[in-house]
C-alpha cells in the first residue's frame, strides 16, 4: 500500500515546480513500517526518502496518517538543503 496519498504527491510536484525544479531530478522511496499485527486504528506509518539525483542529497521524513512530511521537505528545499553536494 502506498503511504503517499495522490494529493500529497501532487503537492510535492507543485512544490518542485514553484522552486523551478523538475520531477526527474528527484526520487522518492517509501518505506512502510506499519506493524502488521498492530492496531489498525493507528493507521499507516513509515518514512519517505527523498533524493535529489543531481546533488546526491538524501533526506528522510516520517510519513503516515497526520504527518507533515511535505512541510518539512518544503522547508528544507527553501533552505537550500537539496542544493548542497554531499
């Protein structure tokens, strides 16, 4: 099951566009850490790794129900975190 909702992905792409960046320069990897034996009321849990291919910068953000990963990514993007080579 996908952790990133379609609306969140659309907002992610819009954030890139506002910054003058292209989707093809970024890779998203979702990792589901939801406990399959746990209480289903807790919802999906995990993290997303976002990598900028041209700079090889990677950052992980907690993701799942009620997460604000996109806001954290946007702040990092605006701060130039993804512009630095690692």
